[in-house]
C-alpha cells in the first residue's frame, strides 16, 4: 500500500483535507477501538461473501466526530482474485474516496498531493534512515521505510574528526545501521510472536579518514564493509558497503552532519532458489524542528 | 624565477587537500543519487498522524475527517513502513 495506492499523487489529492492514520491488531485484542470493532463486525460477518475473498487491510472513513461514514477493503476483489495492478488500484481508491467525499459532503477532489513532509524530530538531534529492497517479484518492498533515530552525543563519541586515517568498529554505527532491513519479509518473521526479526548486531571495520576542510567545516570519509545479523538466531545476515561523509564545525567533538549510503545484498530463498537482492539505505542527520 | 618556483611549491602543497575533498564530493554525489526522491516518498504527501487517538483528537479540534487504515496483523507500522 505504501508503494501503491498511498504513493499515487491522485490519491493524495483525493485525501486532501483528511488526517491519515493507521491501526493494527487482531480480533481478540482487548482494546479494539470502536471504529475497528464496527468495521470488523461487518467484515467478518458469516453471511458476508465477496467473490475473491478479502485482504487483511481495510480503510475506514471517519467524520469529525469519529463516526464511521463508510469503509472499504484496501484491494478490489473481482472474479475471484485481488486486483494488484497499480493503475487499477488507483482507479479503485479514487472511486471509493469519491464516494466517501460525497458522503461527507466534501467537494470533489481536484488537486494532487503536493509537498512531501517526512517524519521529523521534535527535539534533539538524530538520523533519518531510508531503507528499501529491490525485489522484482515484490514491488512493494521498493517503497522506502523511513525511520527517525534520536541520537545522543555519546552515540557519536567514537566519531571525532580524525587527523589521520583511523579504524572504527562498525558496531559504533549500530544506532542508525540497525534500521537497515526490509519491510514485511515473511521468512524473517518470528512465527511465534509474528514480529519481524530486527537487527541484532553489526560487524565490520570502518575506515575514517580526513577529507579536507571548507568554509570552517572539517570533512571525513567513513567507508567499509558491514555485516548485519538479525535477531532470528540462525546466523542469518546480509552484507554491504557503507559510504558516508561526516562534518564537524568549529572544532566540535560531535559531528555536525552525516550523509551516507549503504549498498548491499539481501538473500531470499523462494521457488526460484536463492537470490541475492539489492538492499539499499540512505542516512541523513537531523536537527530538531524546534529547539527546546 | 624564484617567485614562480615558490608559487609552484604552494600549488603542489594544495593538491592533496583538493584530492581528499574530491573523494568526499563523490561520496556526497552518491548520497544524492541514492536518497529516495519525492516520487519514491509519495505517501508522505498526506497529513499523517502516527496514532488513531491523536488523529481523533485533531479531527475533532480541526473539524476534519479521518482516513483510518486498519491492518489485521499483530505487528505493523504503516507510517515508518516496517510492517
């Protein structure tokens, strides 16, 4: 959905004026919001039989008082199958949202979504991490995850402006490297808890070398091969090259900025056998939106 | 002649620093080529609120409707994408 319906400018335009949010859980959860309870009461009603079944994601449109005005399955089902083609998904969502806007007595959508507003930090400093997997068989993985990682000065203690080329344990980059893993890879999910495995540790040696100065800023290049192990406990790992530029201002001990890239591969085993798929990430340091 | 020789030596001294900065520039170019573009981040064109509770609070205060994505799953963070 992040890479299909919700990524379409026309859909963003149709949702102009709406506040978007998401909720996840199971039917037996004790704290089901009333809106979810209402949708699922109808979705899972025994008599409700729709050709092609139903997906596990629904969209509920609520008015300003929180009342469910209408809801729809996130995917259209026709002739016994789910419609996954991007243009058909967009047409379906536009039809559903047009009906929702009418029900809410909103004017027809005319705009397409405009400015991208990424997650930000409300206080302190940190790193924004984008990560994505390039699997031709699953285009959804190509939609980047976006994680905001608050950091403290002590997380950067090892990263001081070098006078000469030096070596750093890649584990020092764990606060931000740990978010480099793909979304929704089913085979890397704990079958008991249903939670995906996350990154347990990072191994490797990084080189940090001076890279000049400019306008009062000191530059250094951080490079090296890293191996990321997940929490699956079976030795599963994937590898890649980290390339990043750090800067320091006015002789500060903590880097003023980080801009970097991870380029690696992620192994997946399926009917086609084992494949090494491109795994990518980008890192950019952040300062708080508002100083506290 | 002596001045030309001094200038030549100063230029030689400057070359290593310029080469190091070029390496940093290449790394920054790689970052700018790799970082997702607005087209890749289309879902962030919308007004997101990470939790339903906060979305309902704002909805009432601002008199705006809510689009609630309900995911039938134990785990999922649609906003960050790790789901």
